[in-house]
């Protein structure tokens, strides 16, 4: 397993979701992932989903979950942007022109209708060309698409930033980094994949939001330390920082509380907010 979703979802069991106040279901999400699959002509992630009747246990469906997982993964940055991005956001910086990049961009556009510029960085020309063709066909309101060569160009002057690339784990120095000097005031960064931060981005004036605080606490409890060496999402780095005494648990915020109105959304047009997206299979079930 080579991704945070792989770690969490690969060990997930039954999940329950209340839908529409009356219909209850149960399901299991299985995440198989190996970055070496590319050498075999296979997707990095091969996902399955089973839905069961909660009363009888009878299977209602056993299906591929790649599309389901892609939409769920992208939706969470969109939910974050709804509450935490500036409403006048116009420029997206995106690393990783893959399926997760598509669904994250789609979610951003759904909640930030003024987006008109996309800066994108990818590994190969074919994936970039395919992504650009999809954007041009699907979102004609994006009138400027710029292929960039550096992470700095992805981040600098962007209102919304997301890193959606996969890679090896074990050494945070090889994870894609965000440097404070690149980030414009008021930017919202949603990170559903590998990411590291410089010292400036770790400072208290950068708001740090998690998709589920308990998820990261559970990871941290089980993982060898430093945990961010093993699960590369930035929320795990926050757990390491708490253990190192560099911040307190109260310094990280839960997006669920923000959605419920128990904590504030964006407080002003200047604050920088970064949200870690680890992935929860209960969202797939729902």
C-alpha cells in the first residue's frame, strides 16, 4: 500500500450511513494500491465496494469502486472550499493531472464559480494533454490554462491549491512541498495526497484543518514515528508536530465542526488555510 487512503481504507470494516432519514445501509470499501502497478499497465489503485442489507446481511451489490472513490476524494476539497475559500477565488493551482485532479477541480468549480484560470503541473505530456482536453470540453469558463514546471509556479498567485500526485513514502524530503513565500494571502490549500510544509507554513497563523481529527489520531497511534514518514498526508505531520510540542491539539480544526457551524469558516480575506484530506470510507458508503 502506498497512499494514505490505502492505509485507512484497506483496513476498514463495515460502515453504516443514514440516508434520507429512513433508508439505512451497510458497506465495505476495499482499497488495494501499489505504485508499481503502472509498470504492469494497471491503475495504481484497484478498488472494490460491497453494499449489504443491514438486517439480513445479504449483499446488494459488489462493484468496482474506482469511480466512486475518485468522486468522494475530490468532493471533500470542494466541501472545504465552500466554507474556507474566498468567494471571489479565480485561480487554481493543481499538481497531478489524474482522476483525483479532475474531481477536485470539478468540486472547486462547483463552489467557486469565478474560477477562470488553471495552472497545472504533471509528469507526462500525454496525461497533461488528456487533462487539458477534458477541462476545455467540460469547463469552457476556464479561459486560461497554463502548464507549469515547478511547484512554486503551481502555488504562487493561486487562490486554490491542491496536490493530487502519488509517489513513494518514507522520506518527507521527497514529498511535494509548500513554501510560505509562495502562498498568497487568502489562499486555500486542500491536500488529498503527499505534501510537506516549510517552517513558515507550520506557523500558528496558518489555519490547519482536518477532514476528521480522530482519523489522524488513530493513524498516529498505530504508525512508527515520525508518522509522516509512513503516511504522507499533511495532517499526519500535524500529529507529529503535536507530539514534538510544536503545536497543541486545539491548533488543528475539524471540517465537520466548521460545516455544522460549531467552528468558524473563513474569518477574513487574508488568512491562509490548509486542509488535509485523509479519506474516510464512511463517505463512500454514504
